[in-house]
C-alpha cells in the first residue's frame, strides 16, 4: 500500500469530505498524512493530531509578507504592529537599537504614506462595495501568491515523502504539486471539491485576475495523474476546461445511518420544541448567497406562522443572521446555533421536518452544486427543499422511489415558503412515508460506502502503477 500525503488549506477540524477520504484510505491499508493549517491563518504555531488511523500536521501560513503588503496598501493598519515592535525593542535596549530604529522609521513612513493612501482607499472601498466585491483583485492575488501558495510550499517541505501527493481544491493543489516536483516518481491527484475560480471571493474577481490563477490550475491539472470531483456536472466542466488524464466522481455523501426510533432528539431538546411544532433547518456555512436571508423571509409568508427555523453552522455572516433572529416579526422563531461535530451532525438534523438549502444562482459553482447538506439531510431521513438547479433537481425529484422533497426559486421567499408547506402540510402518514423514502435513497444510493469505491479503486490503481 502507498503512503499518501493530502494537502488542504483549512484546519481539518470539520472538513467532512477530507476526513472521510483520509479515514477510508487509511482503513484500506494506506499510510495517510494530511497537511493542513492552523485555525487562525495568522498563527505562527503548528501542531500534530492523530485521528481515525491517519495523522494531521498543521503547518503555519508564512506571514513575512503581511507587514510589507499592508504597509504598501493600508499603511494605517500597521500602527498597532509597529508600536508593538517599538515596545519590544525598547525593552531589549541597547542590544536591539537597530530594531528600534527600523520600527520607528517604518512608523514614520506609514504615517506619511497614509496621508496619500487613505483617501484613495476610501474611494476604492466605496466602488468595491457598490460592486459587491468583498476583496479587491490585488489583495486576492497577493493572498493567492504569498499565503496560499506560500503555505503550499511550506507544507510540502514539512511533509513526509509519499507515493501519492493529493491536493484538495486549488488552494491545496499547490502543496501537492510542490511535493510531486521534489519526488518525481510520485503520483499527483487533484481533488476538486468545486470550481475554485467560480466560488466565493474568487468568483467576484475581474477576468484578468482570475486568468492569472487559472493558468496555474490549467498547468497543474495537466500534470495530475487523476482528477476527482463531487458530481457529474462539475466533472463535465473540469474536463471542458482542463482535459485531465482521468476523471472520477465521488459524491459528498455521509455513511449510512439509522435515526433513533423514539424521542424528540437533540435539536428539539436544545430549542425546547415539542415534536408537533414544524421545524426547518439550514446548516452549513454562514456566508453570502446561501439563501438564509430568503429563508428568513419565507417564514413570514402566510401559512408558516407556526414554523421555527434553525440556522446551524459558522461563518462571517453570523452577526447578520443573529440580527434577523431578534427582529420582532419572527417572534423568536428563528434560531442561530453553533456548528456541531461532523460525527454528531446527523443526529441533530434528524429532529427537523425539512432541510432547506435555497442556494442563490450567483455563481456557476452554485448552479452546478450538489452540496454536502443535501446528502446529509437524506442520510438523516429529512426531506429537502432545494434550489431548482439541474443537479439538485435530478436527485430530489427523479429518485426511483419517488420525490425526496421539493424544489423552489431560491430568490423568491414565496416560492421557498410554498415548497416548505408542500412538505409540512402533508398528513402525518405521508410525511412518515416521505422520511422513509429519503432514508431508503440514502441507504441504497447516496452513501459513503457506495461513493468511496471509486476513491479506493483510484488509489489502488495508482498504488499498482507506483510498484511497477
């Protein structure tokens, strides 16, 4: 069996896909190490952890570039760091007189440059907000070059040797490519969880900036011995863009699971809700364009006056969601809860009547998505309301056993409300049958035991080639 080193640009504490893949490969006999980063990207402290038969090594993101880039672009933001350096150098006098003079000089430069730079940034900031861009292209490119690619180089240098270098998403692929370059006999795998350049802040960037990063993805994809992705639509798009040598689809499905037979469950106990009160759940990233605001609007539509909605997860939009929850119009029916451990998630989901995922059609990545939360709800026996996009529509409406929920126009609170009502207003026997149908679909088709076969077959093929 091979030694496999995976590279993923997150802290590997809740990335359910990478955790499942690493565990399955380790159980199959491969020696697996996952190179990750600390939870705080600015942290200079790494660590190691052993979990489920594989090791996680967290390598700090190189940070030497941050002060210089901030000084050039946002000099007023360097004041705190420079004053800290001055205080530290003062305590070490006279041995650190040079450091003190350097910090004082930089503080003067920052002050003078702020006089010129701050008005320009104010104007650019207004324009950026008007264009709904959360980060400008120059900052995005610098972060790509020095934070993401810099971490990849550092992670590759700290990683053990391996027969297979496995990059998760484009942000992790750079590390795998660096490791592969230093070990020419190794194989290279690109595990693309999404169309990176069509997702989140990447999708907001102008074409010229994205083309710079796309050139790296094109070159690295050409070097890869295999590409993996999460659904057929993304596979078609990646094949069209990069023409990889081989393509494997591994859906983001959890393992088979059977809900408890009795009791109101963890979620309703936490909220103090009886079993008969209708309850919808959104779980996942607290980010823009995920449809939480539209879902919060849908619960105010006629016929949903008794509906409670749970938003379960973490992310930058938490404060905005909490403000929605305090608005009097919702009468305490919107609940914002912290993310839970991936191993406990299904038990929490099982307490809901419907899982709602009105992802907005703002990016190609969203329109092609079959998100983890879809399969997680099915695994918990929870019917779903999904955006009427081709990939999700096929899974939900075209299942051989019958529909597993309903679709909606994600931009319309009224359409979302109608889809929710079509599930929660059914007679009790019909709702029970629908939940049973979701579980059957999860047990027979949408489960990790089935999906991991392609993953393990690919690893076995590459292992065999490495031994020839």
